[in-house]
C-alpha cells in the first residue's frame, strides 16, 4: 500500500494494482507508451518517459497473462549501474528508456554520440549521459552532471 501511495505522490502510475491491472488499465492511466516490447517468455514491457522537465521514466512490466507484474522508475543509480561499455543502443534504451531527443549530440572530434536523461539525485536535478563510440554504436562510457542552478534553486523531488 505504501508503494502505491508513493507512486501516486510522484506523479507515477499510482492507480495500477500489481496482479490485477491489465494492459487496458495501464494505457488508460499512462497513455500510449514511448516504447513497447515482448520477451520470449511472454512478458511485455511498456516505457513511459516523463521528461524533459520530469525526472522519471516509468517501466510497467506485464506478466505472460497480461497483468501488472512490476512498475519501476528506470532513472536511478541501480539502473545506471547496469550500463556497461560495449552495450548496444537497444540494450541501453531497454534499460533506461529513450533519451531526450533534444539532448542527443554528436561530437565529431571524438567521433562520439551522447545520449542524455534527466533525473533527481538527492533532490538535485542531474543529467546522466551515455557516450557511444559512433562507428560501432556501442557504449564507450557514462557521465553524471549536476544542472547549473544560477537562475535559482534546482531542487527536484
């Protein structure tokens, strides 16, 4: 019950009930997903980014029977820790959801592509970058950068 209250307070999918809510409930509550895929075992994953001004990307996972199995925010340290050199773009988007298109940049001097997500790190607006080796499109490295707060506080929740 506390988890549902927390999700509701965070602007997340608080009306969804694990083991009871189905795909129609998810789409009614969350809308159309930005990404959707199905695993070989029949589990379906729906991804809902809430950026660029939001700090969360929700993944709703449905069990093979089509009921909500798990709801999680993908933009946190646990998920960032799964990003490793050599991962493909598809593996990264399945782990973190799609990056913000306006914050995608190519750096010709390094032949590097950068993807960026905004998240909340200890109540401070922060960005997580994944840097890809442009020719191979595999992860080269990652980077965290706090947002500049010159125009006022940059707190998030």
